[in-house]
C-alpha cells in the first residue's frame, strides 16, 4: 500500500514539474469575426486546426491588442504599453513610429537568465525595427533570441518571392511564405536537444495583404481565379482562403509536434495582432477597422491550449491585453520571480493569466488598455480603456468618446453627446481617472467639461482647462477661429490658433468659436 501511494505521489510530482514548451502563434491582421467560435462572428471560414485548440484550452472572449502590428508585438515582447516603449504605430509605415529600444527587457532575455538551456527562436515576421542600417538585422538576436528567421519588415510584396533573413543573412525565398514559416519552425525544432525546453515565437504574415490565391491543397476555395480583377471584386473570399491556408499549415505544425513527441508537453498560444483591414472588415463603419482603438480594430482571437490548462475547453470573459502574454509565457516556464530582474525604470504592465489557466480565478485586471500614436500626429491617434461594460476613448487631439459595450458593441452612440445616467457617469469617472493615473496626464474627468460649438459636435478644444496652448480637432484646422474673454472682448482671430502662446492670459473663462458660425462658442477655462 505504501509503495502504491509513493508511486501516485511520484506521478503527480513529475506531472507538476514536467518539462513545458511554449509556442506563440501570431496571425497578422486577423480579428475575431471570421471565426465561428467567437460571439461576434459574421461570415466565417473553416479552421479545424485552430478550432481544435478550443477543447484543449481556454478561449479569452474579451482580449484586446493594439490597433497595428508593431505596437502589439512590442507590448508582447516587453510586457509594456506603447507609451513606455515608444512603438506607437507601424515601424516604417505611414505616419511612422519609434523603433524598439534594444535596452528593453524581453521574454527571451529573461528566459536566458532563468534557464540558459531553454531554446529561444523567432520565426517569421519581426517588424520592430527598420532593416537599415544593416546592423539592425541583428536586433532579434541582441534582444535575446538564439535564432531569427523570417521577413524583417511588415507587409510582403509577394508571398511567393520575398526576402528572408536568417540571423542577419539575407536570402531570396520563392516558397509560399506561410509554408516556409512552418518549414523553418520545424527545422529549428529538429536542431534542439530533446531534453531541453523551448520557446518558439511563430509570427505569420498571413492573412495580411497582399490578398492572393494560396497554393492548391492548402484551402478549399477552388472557384477563385487568382486574377487581380477577381481579387478586387471579391477580397473577402481570398482573405478566407489565406486564413484556411494558414490553418492548414498550423495543422502540419501540430502533426509534426505529435510525431516528434512534443505536442503533449507544449502549450500553444494563438492570437491575432489586431483587427481586420478596411478591405476585409465585416463592419458597417469602416472608419472603425484596423488602425483604430475602436473594438473592431483591437478585439482579437486569443486561445491558450495545452497541458498547463486545467479543466480544458473553457471560455473566459476576463479582460485581457496581448501584453499579458509576456508574464504568462514566463510563468508557464515556472519562472515566477522574474520581477526581480526588472529595473524600476522599466515598469511592466503585463498581468499573469495563470490564475485563469489553472482555473483558480476569473479576472486578472479591472480594465484593459490600448493605444496608437504616430511620429506625425494623426486624428486617429488615441488611448482607450475599457472595463466590463464601458469604454472610454481619449483622442490625442482632445476629443473623448464613451460607449456601453454591452448594449452598443459596435460603438455607434457616443454617450457623451447626452447627459449620462448615474451608472454611466460613475464608470466614466472611474475609467477617466484610471487612464489619467496610468498616463500621468490627461483632461479633467468631468463630462461637463466636454463641450462643443453650436452645430459642431466634433469641434473640441483641449486641454480644458488650458495654460498655454489651445488645440482643436484636426478636421477644423484652417478654419477662421476667434477667442474671446468672458466679457466678449476679442483676444485672437485667425487660422493658426494652435501656434499661439496664451500663457500670459489671466485666469478665467474664455470662449472659442468659428467666426460667423456660432453665437456662444465653446467655454474654456484658463488656469496657470
């Protein structure tokens, strides 16, 4: 009897301390609505291999990313929000973005400290630095990866003719990119010591543009011609074919892991890095697709599956950020004191999802945050924060929008255009104060300060109160504006109000209006 008890205890000891591997799979430009297993699906595609993760894991129904690929990836790699890393937009894209500082503390750097025997590879898209100067090509290795192999930039010009970098060495690849990514991942896995754990970051370019017809055998859309005219006429069909090709190759990866006796010891994390682009979006208001902090731009599929998940086959409604992958990956390797390696100058925003993975809790954070900002400011630049029911958006030019996501999931009615109910006001104040605390700055948290000119509901002036400069909605830059004091005396008239220095004005009440178009104008408060 003692011998049997000993064997049982030994079994559970080895189960608890079994070697764990982690694979993070990132799909590019893939929101939730093409998957039939999400509550907001519309026109879906058959993805049996991705769907197969559901029975082995936990699906996060309320996961949000950042609006574009670079700032989502920087957040995963460092566990830090974009306003800390400086990667606020697409590196090398329109409007520009800062690149990831190589001094950042990353997942592979911490895993190297914890256990140098853990293999660490990044296969596929990088997109956190420009490929020039040539020294930048070594940055994936500098940031902790033993091996990097994939395209360095964002969008491929062609999935069948592209440049791959293998630890900074360039080569031209004519193999289909999605298949090549899996080939490279399997080749790297075959080089690893079977006794050592591994972390594989597998970042596909699919199903990001350019839309195309994948190779036969990877999808079931046999009625597509592949001509540019046909693609332009039916872009969603090609998008679905690319998703299905992605799923097929993910299935080949899983099958290979099974043959290599690695599948049962490997936790799989599957995510999209942001919502679908305008060309493939399934939403009525295309201004709220990829590149924006609206739900459609940041609500992404997120599944964690594998041996670490207790009570598999669950759905979690917890609020989670893609930044939370940082801490979760480290703790899946049982590295629980990683925080001791983080300097105070680089605070981490990531929350561990282990309580949900182990079915020991239902929430890990009271709110979720996302943002986008460009080197050249744009009207979509914004921060957003949501709790279970409400979401506050604060645009960098000063406007605010506030939505009830339960009753208005597509964010069609800005609650700040009407008096707020008691519950809505309480949630507005909570989210506004939390965002201001997080960012260290922000507007006064009072919807009564969110006013607009008569007939111009989107012409907002900020900050309010102001001390030196007054900024307006970019849509109205170039309009003839007037600033008057409380007695009606004209202080300024012109089209360049944002360049004026009002620091010498006395404290008090002022009004800004479009000349000849508003009798009263927008009330502003001057404070020193």
